[in-house]
C-alpha cells in the first residue's frame, strides 16, 4: 500500500449527497503517511450536504450544483467538468444518491468506484439492511465495487461482513455497517489505485493476455513464472520478473532480435525498457510494468512478437493464415 518514494498520488474526486461520513474516512486516511491517493475535490448535487462544510473546513475544494430542472446527462457533465478541472483521475461515490448516465459511467470505466451497504450481489438498490434482516441473514455488510451502467453490478473490489444481532433494527445495523465502511473504503481505494504496483495484479493481467496465444504453458523457471510454447520441449518466450536481482522494475522479459535491438530500445525509451540481469546477454529485454503510463497494447505486441520468434512453424502458420483473413 505504500507508494514508492516520489511516486505521484492518485487524484480523487468524491461525490456525495449527504452527511459524508465515508468521505471523511477517505479524507483522513488520505492524510496518513504513505496513502497512495489524495482528495482533490468533494462535489455534491446538494448545496446543503453536510459533508461539504467539513471538506471546506479541511481545505478541500468543493463544488455543488442541484440537479433540479436539469437533464440527467447535463447534470452529470457539470459534475464531471468540476472533477476534471480539479485534475481527478478517479471518481469515488460516497452516498451519492443519483443514478448516473450511461455515457458518463462509460467515459470513466475502471476509474469510478462506489460503496454499497450490502454484501453484493445480494440486495442491490435501497433498504439493504431491512432486507437482510427480513431474510434472516446472519450477516449484512458492505461492498466496494466498480461502477458500470447497471446499478450496483460492477466488479467487486472488496467486502466486509457485519454480524446481524438478535433483535437488530435496520437503523442499528446501518450504523455498524458504516463503521465497517469507514475501515473498508480507504483500504479498498488505496489498493485499487496502487494495483499497477501489485505483482499479483500485474501477473494476472499477463496471464489473461498470454492465454490468447496458441499452445502456451506457464512453467516456473528459476523460481519466476515463465511461459513457453510448442509442447513438452517447447521454448520460453516470456518471463515475469518481480524486482529480481535488486532491480527496481516489475517487468515482463521478452525476446528481441538480439543485443543490438535490445540496446536501441533502451536508448530510445529508457523509462519502458531495461537490460535484465543474465537474460540481457542473449538479447532479452525487460519491459517495465510498474509505471503509471503503462500501455497494455505494447505489452500485448511484445508478447505476441516474442511468442512468434520461438513458436514452431506449425503454430505460426496457423496464426499467419488467421491474420490473412
Ligand atoms: C453509505 O452507507 C454507503 O454505503 C451508501 O450511502 C451511505 C453514505 O453514508 N452508498 P455517508 O454519507 O458516507 O455517511
């Protein structure tokens, strides 16, 4: 969770409609040492939202504009403009009681997050606590999830369960769920904005892309995950390197045409490429994955090229035929 020294913090705009206790939890967490995000704006569709007063007192920029009399998309755009003007890279909903237009959500896909007071996928929408109690559930809880056009249905990032007590009321449970939310939201947001530095997340992204190539097998080599193609005696075309040999990078190692190309790549773009220990001698290059402007298209390009350079002809000819279509 600690950002690397000097690494820029992710800029976050929080949208609220009410008291903003989750906003406060996010804000104070952002002021602890090492938090990888900072709050650049608190925005609301209600001028009287209690959270705005607190945000102002804490020196955070605020924006408020009522939605009354406005088209949904028009109001969304106004909120969005305020977020962009503040430099936000993420929008975090914390009790923002508005359904967002599909266009807006799509523009922020993967960068807009919500907290919902139930263990999703159970109890989307309102009255979550009363519904959990009425169903006789042993636990309620809360979920941090990505926002997609369909309400409360985006990918789940993290959840916490909260026990339901005998004789619990919806109000009493809601209060305890909020305590859990105040722990969960800052942590889930910090983990999410830091995912580009998380080896487990990075390797999962690689696995998904490697799976698109024919006849590939993952097999550790010298303790690091590697991928080879061409069956039992197949050759390696990629390795995952997590700060090996004291290197700073979490990287994908791929084959170039040889040391000349490797050196040229590094010279042209030293932020993206480096000469990996041992492998560099035979013309492999390290493609740095833990950097903010990583282009996954470039990663895919290198995986494919490297695969092609070692794959047997029976496999490359299949791909050639498919690509000719
Ligand atoms: C929270 O319970 C959250 O799960 C839901 O709205 C409530 C907001 O509360 N989306 P607060 O304004 O953060 O206190």
